C-alpha cells in the first residue's frame, strides 16, 4: 500500500488484487498532474460543481481524490472497479458517493467536466469519445492526462476530430495534460465500433463464422495466431459439461466449444467489459436461438464455485495494465485448479518461451503437450 499525496488530501491506495509484494503504485505522475491542475496549482482552479465524469481511471486514484464531487467513473476493467471500491472504502467514502459504470453503460445525460486518462488502446479512446460527445456541451471542461509516452499525434487528432480544438500542456515529471474545447458544430461521423470480421476456414467448428469485436480488445480486427492454433487443436468433447472460456476476448474459443458440443454449458469470463460485450455478441450471432451461456466479469476464476467445471480453455495474457508479468496467468491457473472437478482439464495455449508447462506441473502434478509448432504450444493439465 502506498500513500497518494494530493492537493485534496492523502489517500492510501492499492491496485487489485492487492499484493503486498507488488512494487507498482495505484497512480502515476499523470494523475498527480491532473489533480494539481484541477486544484489551481498548475493552472486556474476548475469548477467541479457540475457532473464530473472520469474515463479510464486506472485504479480509482482520481475518483477517490475527487469523491467530494460525486464523480462518475467509466471503466472497461473489472479490476479497476474492485480497486476503486477498496480504495474508497479505505478512505471512509460512503457507498454510492462515486457512481461506478462501465464502458458499455449509458453515460450521464449531461457532462460538465470530463477527465480522461488516456488508454493504451487508441480504438477504445475513439469509441468512448464517440459515445461521450453527445453528452458534452460548449462549456464542458475536457482534460486528458497521460504520460508523455502515452500521448501521440494520433491521440490529439482523435480529440480534435470528435470533440473539438485541442492543445497540450508542458510536460511535468514525464506527464502531460490535454485540453479540449467541445465544438457542437462538429460532425465526426458514425462510431466505427464494434467491428465484424469473418473467421478463416480450417479452424474447426467456428470456421468462416462472423466475429464481433468491440473497441479495445486484443486483435479486434483479426484472429490472433495463438487462438487460431488453439482452435485447430481443441479437445473433442461430448455430453453435459461445464466449459469455461477464461480470458475470453471475443469469445471464439467458448463459441467453438458450444458448437462442437450442444450439451455443454459455457461460461465466458473476462475482466474487460468490452471483451464480454464482444463475446456475447459473437455468441448470440452464431448459435441456435435459445442457446444459453453465462458472461461473467471477474478476476480470473474468482467468481466460479469450486469443483463445478469440467473444462477450462485459456489463452492467458502476459501483460496486465501495462505491466509485463506472468502473475495473471498464475492466478488463472490456480483459480482453474480450484474450480475444476476431479478429472477436469485445463487446456492452455501460449508462446513456447513463456514456460507455462513448468507452472502447470508444479500446480497440477502433471502436464502434457497436446500440440505444438515452432512458436506455440497447447498444454493439457488434469486435476487428479
């Protein structure tokens, strides 16, 4: 836990899930710069008496500091929401003071102050600016914030094209602010998101089907090569069983499981609300009417009861919120083992160099290679 010193007070903040060994803070210099600016230390004080919306707050640092103004947080991340709830509770902020919403929810009707932590995904920024533009007015204060490495010419062009005239601040501690003046006369065109594309042939039950991808998900405009390899080597199953597509993205693995075994009950899990929206749209468009599935925002398998799953399909990320790490994969593997019934199986695809086989052997006591090529490996571990 670290203490975040701001013009509005000091706050004890953590990321989520909380890990005492985690050296990464729940805020950065861009958050500090933005809060100083709002308080009038680096610029004129900002009137926060209207509806304040915070888009892309990484771990709730901004809305925790601004809680007195009852802000609305918009995030794509379940982990961010959980961190925000914990940080608000730690600071004694009453439940309901901050309105927590997702990128799939309708924005407030009128936005008077719009604060944006520039996301890693330019597509997600484009999508959200399109969604928010009808709710700002000429007097709306729009301020973006990010590290210098996160703000590019393309970033500023999006603000210009969708909202209005844009300029940037000087850099401070390698952070920068973006100032945008909404122009109601702008006509930026339709929001291009979500996208749809056809899967290639030769990938089993989902061959040539159409996938829906919302902005910000991994490989939104094409099938990534790891998932393609996995689809070609999925286990053949039958009978009533519970299958989990863990870290589902646009849901093609779970869809393949549902189409190849009509008796399977499939649960799609991701921490990204954009991913879950993609998976649900992809599923609904390609299964017979009346086919059911569950779509769950969660930290890995944390929302799945122990001993209730027969098969987990997993293409784990090796990065989380800008940090390159195997911590997410390790949590997914541990959670899968807990959720599986005896005899249940975890199937994982990954780059060879990631060495997942060693982790799975350590955890399950077994691991076999189901398929491999020079770049990828598909691994199978069984709960004994």
